[in-house]
C-alpha cells in the first residue's frame, strides 16, 4: 500500500510518500481501506519527537480515519467486509496516513451514508475528545458557564456545539477572522484574545476547557469561580503547578470506544452538531498539511482524501 512515512523526527520534510507493507487483521481486528484520514495537532508533535519518543522509522502517523472494511480477523462478528466505518486508532497506535489500517473492531463504528468519509474522519478524534472532556470529565450541566479556549480549532469547535446542546452559556477565544465561524457553532460570547485579556473580560466560569495550553492554561485559573473545573487537553508549561486550591484540575482519558462515536452520531442525527470546516489534501501533500497544522491557526480540520 501507499502511505506517508515519517523517516525521522524533524520538520515536515521528514514526511515521505512511499510504499509500506499491507496490514493484516489479527484476532478481533478488521482492516479498513481508508478513504479519508484527518490531521490532528498531536501529529506534528509526534513528528517533532515530543515526549519520550521510542518510534521506529519509517513510521506512519495518523489517528482518525474513515473507510470501508476489506478484511475481518478471527472473532469479529459485528462488522463485515464492505461496511463503511470510521474511528480512531487504539491508544498508543497510529497509522491512518495510509491506504489501509488494521484496528480493533470494538473501537470503531459504522458510518452512516449521510456523513461523508472526509467529515467522519474529521469528527472522529475531535468528538471523542470533546465528549470525554465535557460530558464524562467536566460533567457540564445546563445553566453553567464554560470558557472554551481556542474555539476555531478541531476539538474546541465540536466542544462549542456540544456545550451549547447541553444548555451551557458558551464563551470562547478566537482571533477576529474566526469570530463569525465560532458564533455559527453556537458561541454566546467571543473574545478576541489578540485585542482583549480574557482574565479581565470575564469571571465566575463554572468550567474552562483548555485546548490551547501553555500560558493560556496558567491564566485560565483566574476566570473560574470557587468549585470550578479546569479540563485540559493541551499541556501547561513544564513544571507548572496550579496555585488555586478551590478548583479542580482534570485531564480526560479519551479512551477509544464505539460508544462515544455512536454518541457523536446521535448528536449529529438530532442536528446538535455538524461537521467542521474542512480543508482537503492528498496524501502526497502531507508536508504542506503539517505546515498549516503546526502554525496553530487553522480553522476546523485538515483532511487527507486517500482514495
Ligand atoms: N487525547 C487528547 O488528550 C487530545 C486529543 C485531541 C487533541 N488534543 C490536544 O488538544 C489541542 C487542540 O487540538 P486541535 O487538533 O483541536 O487543535 P487545532 O485544531 O490545531 O487548534 C488550532 C486552533 O487554536 C487556536 N489558537 C491558537 N492559539 C490560540 C490562543 N492563544 N488563544 C485562543 N485560540 C488559539 C487557533 O485559532 P485562531 O486562529 O483564532 O488563533 C486555531 O483555530 C492540541 O494541543 C492537541 O494535541 C489532545
């Protein structure tokens, strides 16, 4: 099969389009012929070697995908060859920047016809992350106020829609060119973080969902009311310790499972959420897609159309 191969840690030029062995379906697994795969912020971080990397090169990046089952491993009884499916590679596994992936059947879901492959790939990890963060971890309730940092991004964009659906008042941060976009997603109030300091603009939030990290997370504690919850998926600066003792700091586990993907489909069905803005690339343009992702100012999602 063809795939995007990471040849070493480094810049986007370390991504090469080439040949890789076809995966096979082990016990409990299916092979999916990938139609679309999405780019996540985590991908450029892995490419750069963040964390304690033990990758063996050439390595295939990519977490979420949508496609058609082309092989079924021993013990799989609930999915069949020819079915359209989507999902996220199991924790610690990657490999979606490719024509095929082997994945546990239990953690992927059937893709409804109304959702295109690009849209399904774009929504898989972002929805899983936002659902785990706001429903399972923050347990956001109707009537509460949430600040979602980085509203125009992939995870935050889904989180705005979800928080609104749950009945919360939604405040978000975005640069001016993205204000219309985040308002369309449902934000009640938008702060232009380049022009206004969110720590003085707002106060008494029940929840902050931080998808930006760094100093943004450090400063986010200032807007929480006593008893508030800060839920993060992008890290604070190394060594940072929160000083407030009257709020909770929570990190969602973001386990991969079918239940959360089906929850996303349920929300889609009732019109509570819809696909993000998508910029499409070919796998041969992976380096360019990574440059855009790494700039951290894209709107919505970047998706590879694989076949
Ligand atoms: N399992 C997990 O824990 C998990 C899963 C998924 C993602 N993540 C992490 O979550 C983070 C977000 O991922 P993503 O893929 O959603 O990111 P993304 O789409 O790459 O986010 C980019 C967005 O961030 C906004 N932004 C950048 N700097 C900002 C600032 N100072 N204030 C407000 N907004 C800012 C940009 O909007 P403007 O152009 O308007 O600035 C842009 O729309 C990443 O760190 C990722 O690694 C973790």
